[in-house]
C-alpha cells in the first residue's frame, strides 16, 4: 500500500466550534471564480442562491490531496462517498442542495491549499488544522472534527512503556515540516534533542522504520492507520494519544470567500441532527480505545 500523505478523540463531537477565520467572511473576495463581492446571507444559501459564489456554476468543486488514505477516504477514491472526509463532503453538499452527481473532486496538494492566492475549488477537505497563521491567508470553516495528536514508535523501544512527561523529553522525534504534529513536539513535549524535520510524513515514517528517530507525532486516526497498516507492521505501534488542545480540522476556502457562511450553516445542521456524530462513529469509532497521556 502507499504511504500516508496526510497531516495531521472524538471528544465533544457534538459541539459547534467557531474557529479563527471561520466566521462569515464579508471581505472583497468572492468565490473561486472571482464572482460577487457580497457575503452570503442566511436567505441565499439555497443551491440557486449560491451559484454566483461557486468556482464552476452548477457543481460543487471539492479538493483533497492525492493519495487520499483511510480512514478519511477509502481506496484512494474520494468520489465514492466512503471514509470520514468523503462522507462529510457529500453530507455538506446535500445540505446545500447538491446531489452526489453534482460534486466534482479535484486534486490539490496539502501545502498548496493553504497558501495565499486563487483556488481552483470551492473548498478543500484534507485534515487541515486551523491555526492563526494559516487563517491569515485562507478562510476556514467551522470545525468538522476535533483533533488529538498521538505517538507512533517501533515496538519494543523504550518510549512504548516509558512515556512520562519527563521521559518524553529524552527521545529523538521526527515529523513533516509545517505540521501541527511537529508544532506539538516543539511546544508541548519540548524534547532535549532537536527534532528531525522531513518534507513528507512518508519520509518521517521511513526514518522511524529505519531507527533514525524514536517516534513521530500525528493525529490519532492517521497514527493508527500508519502503525496498523502502512509501516512495517507489526514492528510499529500507536503508543498513546495526547489530550486535546483545542485543535480542529476546518474546510479551506480562498481568503474571504463568502460561501463559507452557507457551508458553516450546513455543518451546524449536521451537528444538530447528529449527522457528524454518526459519521465519526462509523469511520473513526475505533480511535476511542487508545490511552491518553500527558506531554
């Protein structure tokens, strides 16, 4: 199987979280096609009402990275509606009045999605954590998933059993550049050894397999998938996860895109009717079993 290309507990799954940059954006930017400058009002969130905000009229264009891996997507096929993020995207589309046949998926690399500039999509769904820095250059939706970080290590190595806060500081970590996992290592764990930084999570995983680092940190679902299926199983293991620190995934929009107002309404509806909770239980329920430790 291919390597995980992702970044990155089900605590408070029913809460609607308003995140930095996620509220209705009424700035000068329109949709991805440079359309209207007016923000979307509560009465204009029907399928016909948002046409002028869309990247391509008549369809909802949704982006994610390639490859797209479980449990977020199944069989690297975002359009099949299987996997948590694929299912969430289609649930949001349905709330906006778009049937599955009117949802178009496009490939957008993770790092490209979160930089300033035009976007060739309506929104990107790709395990993107909302941070103040990113919110300066893109607009985020409200939360569709609260995130916990977890440790992946080789079986039989000291960190598997010795992971008190003081012990965690003694290990050599590695992670993908620019990720919240790397930020968690440097700001929360604060190890005595400088973490090794890699261009991709795949490279960090390879370094772990080779014993060049002691552990990596990524979101719990991705960590479980890496340890259980992608790295040289059963040589790796998800050691434990850390308490939530208010990290959340948000959909990515072009900065100021007023379509976010209507998407936030759709997310709120999925929160209130139990739709998001049901999808989390279906695709992410196994991640409740891991122990939580303090950094």
